[in-house]
C-alpha cells in the first residue's frame, strides 16, 4: 500500500485544485523566462538576434522548467501547507537553470548573454519565486480567516485522542483541512464544546451533514482497541461520498516527528533514526576541521597569555583533564584550562561549582566567566572526540539537585547520539553554568535533542554566531 498525498485533495473541490495548480505552473513558467525577456527588451547587446526564434527557445525553456518542477515535487500536496519551501524551490530552479546553462554553453542558443546577465537571471527568478510563495501563504491565511478550506472536516470521536488531534490541528492548521467540530454517539453525556470545538451530534447527524455536503472529510479518532466499532463505522461511511481517514495514536505521532518510512512497502512511523546519515557525518567533520583550525590560529596568542596567567597565579599544571561522556556514551578525555587550585580539583565534578566557590583561583573566575577555559577543547575537536557544536559533555558524576543527570532525565543519554560540542543550542539560550534544579537539566536536554533532530551546517553556523554574545551577557557561569 503506497500513500498518494494529492489524491485526498483531488477527491473534493477537484476542479478548483486542478485550476489552481495549472495557474501556479503557468506563473512559474513565466517567472522562469521573465528575466530573459527583460534582457531582450532593455539590455543592449552587440549581437543581432532573431526575435521569434529567441521567444520560441524561451517558451521551450519555461515549459521544460515546469516539467522539472513537477518531477522534483514542487506541485505536491505540500504546496498547500504553511511551509516556505525555499530550499525545495532553490533545488528545483537550480536544476532547471542547468538546462539553460547547457543551452548557453553547448548549443550556443544564448551565446549573446553574458555571465553577469545569467547570474542576474538566476537570482531575479529565485527572488520572484520567493515573493510568489509568500503571497500564496498570505492568500491562504486570508481564505482560512473567511472559513474557506479545501476540505470541511469533522472529528469522529471526542476521545482523548480526538482532543489531542484537535489541539494539534489548531496549532498546525493549513488550508487543506478545516475542522468544524466533533461527532460522538455519547451525545447525552457530552458537553457542548470539547477542545474549543462544538459537539455537532451523533452518527445520524453525521450522515445528514455528509448528505448536505457540509462535511467532505471524516477524521476517525476512536480508540484503536475498539476494532469492531471502528469496522462498523468505516463500512457505513464507505456508502457515503466522503473521505475517511484513520487518526493515529497522537502520542505515537508526536514521538514519530511527523515522519513516515516504509518497510516492505508497509508505512510505519519513524520514532527515532540516526541523526547524521549519508554525507552528513563527512560535512560535519569537515566543518569541525576547518573551523577548529581557523580558531586555533586566531586564538593561539590568547591561549598563550591565559596559560602564562594561570602559571603565575597558582602552582600546578596549566591544563585540567577530565573524563566526560562523549559519542555513544563513550568516555573521552576533555582538556580545559585549569581554573581551580590543584589540590581542590574535582576530577568527576561530583560537587558542582557555585557562586563564590573558594576552590576557584582569581584567574579561574575570569576564564570561567568568559569561557576562555574551554579553548583547549579545540584540540579535542581537531582530534575528533568533540565537535564545534553539539550537546555539552558532562563529567561522570555531575548532578542536578543531588540526582545524577541520567537518573534525573530519562532522555538524557539520547544526547550522546552525536559528538559533544564546545557550544550548543542550550548554551546560547542561557542554559550554561550550574544545574542546581531539575528544570535546568531538563531544559538543557530539551534543547540538545532539538538540535540533534534539526542538525544542519547552517544551524551550526547560527549557533556559533550567537555563542559570543551569549557568553558575554550571561550571568549563569561562575
């Protein structure tokens, strides 16, 4: 069984959807060739050109571009979602523009167009695609405010699962489906509203609403354990001109992160997957090597000055080495500049540092406050045991409110699915320093897992960009 996402829309308001998609394809085709037409009209060239042949080639290019967009999935059901889809559009337009470059270089069809004009063509069209998408989203919002949706839906079953679905749709609703209320056969025992939606009646009322074409989609949210009841309702609804969708367990759906995968052609929820797949580990490692090398060259004088200050301030080694949990829960040795008196160093971090801690040296207070004590971890990054960005590594005996981290938060060890980092999403959001409450470590883990699920090179650069101001303005580290 394969999912066909667009079919559910085409079964209702089919003509409207088809006309809309035709219009979008037409607009995209014009957007692909518009800069070329403007170059022809306003940009003087030294080459005589045949106007009719030039227009014919442009029309051909626009038509083929729309076919490429179609193949890549630009006109899939997600076109009606709230997503910006800039990345998909960039990929589709780049693929189509490669055809133009081939026509320009190999076939000499556009040999009078300069490289500057080609760059301008590509950029202008992409900007127009973005503007068109934003305009489309604004139009969708206006239509939804007026109560227009491609499908008029109700939720069958004011169960706990149905209420979770209603709450989810309220936060994530788009023009594809507008829910007007609940249908439940326990009408005599139900309140008039559930989860901010009206209870519209029982199964008999549902059939009437469908016959009157006020409902085009039924979301069945009955407990999956009520198999006989669900079979009966589905058989009855199949007699009526309505789309019937079975709602999954919303708790499982939340853990699935909205992703489906197939095993032997059977759709399944993907509750967890390896964070870095395919080329991602290579790009992550390349990013670490480049940034760590650049940072070491730039910050080497600072590191030398810090090392001299530590040596002059108190006896003992310059560096402090500590065992911490790294990738896949393996122990790694992390280097830091020593910030405590040597005889009071805590190798396992069983006692967390507090404000005014007597164990910290004068230089130690400064380098901890400014995070300069973390700079030797650039060598860990270069060696491969750490990354520039990732969940912060914690020592083996670190506790929150007297409880070991892994015992305080069940999802704690899920942080170790990637390498630990010098900085991370939790740190730029103010969660660094002492974890004296369970809430602080819970929020750290929450941000760390969000980072893991949404990793990209751009996300890493964003976190690094925000790290310096986060360090300078925080009051949590001491």
